[in-house]
C-alpha cells in the first residue's frame, strides 16, 4: 500500500482537475509496481513523449489537455519528430508530419517549455547535486544522475508527464542514496590522454560498458583528469543505449565518486573489468565495417545534441583542415537545440557554419526522423548512440569515428581514419 499525503489524496480525488487525477492514478499504480512505499516531491521534469510513435501517444496527451492539465514544475521537452525551426528539412509522410506537429503543440498547451532537446542540461534548467527530478530520455537521465548528481529513475513515456502534472514521483530506485552505489568496476589501462580525437574512445567505452552491466551501475577508474562534460555526455549516452544504465561514476571526476571507496560505498565491486585500448579498438571495429577510402554518403553528429563547446571544436577543425574555406563534399548534419542555435546565431557562428555547407538540425535528430537527403550508403558519426540505433531506425551503414575523423572524411568524401 502506498502512503499518500493529503495533497496526494486531493490529486487522486480529482480536486485539482481530471488530468491531475489521471496522472496521479498512473503514478500510484506505477509506484506500487516499482516497490515504492511513498511518493516524493520533484523540482523538474523532462518529457520524452513528444516524439510521435503513433496515435496512442497523441490520444494520451490530448486527454490530459482536455482535462485541463498543466505542469506544476519546470518541464522541458525532448526531441520531437520535426524540426519546427527548419520545416523544409522534413522528407516524410505529410499525415505523420501533421500528427507529430500536433503532439508537440499539445505538450506546449500543458505548459511544457519548447526546448525540444535531448540535452536539457545544456539549457536553463540544470539540476543541482541531490535534487529530485523526473527525467526521461536515456542520455538526459544518465547525465543528470552521473555528471550533475541529481536523482531520477529512468522514466519513460506517459509516466514522466504524470510526474510533471503532479510534482511527485515514486520514492525508489535511483532517487534513494542506498541505490546509487557502484557495482561494476572498469579499470582503464591505457585510455588515451591526448584530447585530439579521443572522443571516439569515450563513446566506445560506453558501448562496451552498457553491454556488460545491463542495468547495474558502472564505476570507471582511469579516465583523464581533464575529461570534459561533453566526453562524459558521450560516455553516458552510449552506456544508456547498449544497456539500461541510469547512473555511472567516474572516480575523481563525477560528484559522487571522489574516491573508489565512496563510489562503491565501501563495498567490493561485484565484478572488475580490465579495459585496454586494444579492447576499445575492437569494440569500435565491431560496430563499424568502414575502411579508409570507403565512399561516404553523409556525416551526422550531435547525438546527443551538440553543445557550444562542440561547435567551437567543429569550427576549429574546419579552419585547420580546410583553411581555404572549402566545405564538405558530402552532406554534413549537426543536431542541436534551438537554445544553442540562438547563441550560435548571435555570435555569427551559425552563419559561418552554413557558409561552409553545414546543415544545422534542431528539435529532432537525424536517426529518428526523415531529414537526411541521402541514406543509401555509408554514414559517418562520432556518436555511439547514433551508431547503435541508426542502422535499425533508418537502414544505414555506419562509419564510426572521432569528430576530427568525421571532418576530414567529409572534406574528402571518403572515410579517413587517424593513422592512415
């Protein structure tokens, strides 16, 4: 039996409207199935369900709108199925487009913010250490838990929105400190320290670790002391793609892991995995059959959405590799949020990239919606998440490389790998 407060009872009884009552019924039933004894207050929510998967998703949100629903905590939205800033990029069915646009609009009518990004932590609502939140979208969840030290379970469609409408979530799982201790220790032997091109190894490590741990909590020992947030973003996104990882610890880097002892809670690891660079190279090779010289159809980066720092890296690489101002010989897509795009436009960087022939995609992502002009042939990415999902989602072959390799390859129209 779930212990409910007077406010919970009021929500459940319909005193705050039909939509809140429905949301509360879903939460209470879900909490019981999850083994929670009570609910807790949250300070923010991030909603995954604005990505159109069929009529059921739209019907649910429309019912909440009709019931007078409104979110009661700051609530951001994950990517939708359309780039509303650049609608001309959409290449899919018009009927699906109409339904997808309605779904995105319906979430706005509930009071959600029009962020439409898988990286809400790059915007205004950045949770603090220890804050209880209800976030969906696998990479956002693992980043909030791991890098920021906020607390959320892996919430999915519908339940995330129910939490946003009530301000409540089940008190269980990763919301509780005793469930946040590391379980599997990854000892990194010779992880590359030089920043140039090392982003690929964070993604490869994540893919490897996710497959190994499943839903357990990995602890990484031996990452470079100057590891950046974007590199941790790539690591977590890959972990959450091949596994059900909601939290990882990087010893000496992430806030809940100043030492191995604290990351593991003073307990021995359930399992120790030794990771060499050779193992990471094999992980990369297993995902990408591409060889130097193979012809490319396109490049896609920004999964999760590109940050300002990553755009600066891209501009620097373009200037270094093509000082004449030449652009890629093939389509080059960068997925990002409208929040980041606005900052790029203010600084003139968006215009500089577009002058080089770079296509900036907002509100969605190239592996989930028909945006790319060419999907036949080999597509290169530096994203472990994109490389993992795109073959099944949009039927492409993947070349998996660092951002530097992606830029060099795009400029030549063929796969270029470091050392070749």
